C-alpha cells in the first residue's frame, strides 16, 4: 500500500515550483563549485564585496530597525517605551441612572445588533458595547 498525503495536492504549479527549486539549487551548487576552483572569480568577488558590504550592512540595519519599530508600534507598546504616559481619569459624579440607552454605534452611527442579553455589536466596525437596559424577565407559557 502507498502512503497517502491528503494535504499535498499536486498541480501543475506545484510541479513547476518543485522543478524551479531543483534548477536553482543545482545552479547555486555549480556557482559555489566554480568559486572554490577559480582564483579569478575569488579575486573578483573579494574586490566587489569589499566596496559593497558597508552599504548592504547599513541597508540591512535600517530594515531591521524599521521592522522592529513597526512591530512594537502595532502591539501598542511604543508609548510605554518612549516614556509617554496616557492619563487615565475616572470621575463618577452623580448616579448611573442618567445614562442613555445606546442603540447605535457612536463611531459609525449605524444600528447595533444584539448579541446576547446586555451585549451589543456594531455591524460595520465590529465593536462591542454593553447595554444599560434592564434585564428582561423570561416568561414561560
């Protein structure tokens, strides 16, 4: 019996990519072998890399730094690293009875969809909200 791998689907693109990989590895091995046995190529590459490697190192450094800043920014930790603090002010003056019942998204101004008792969701931006409506009693028939 043969081994079946359902996760591997052979298509013309899969075969094309596999053939291209084999050709690329073969050419890379050939180029490395040529480098090992050709002193003129060794001298050429030595001269070429001595003048180009500082520029390549700077470009790689800038790329790694920019990627790191982007990742930290997307995780929301850039303000903490820079020492910026976000002021949090909580003031509970008055009773909570004067709150209005929310029935539309304050960001999109679209009607909210009821998810469960006391929970609402915007259909457009997918934000969740809590309802201040009183809990409904369940009446059985």
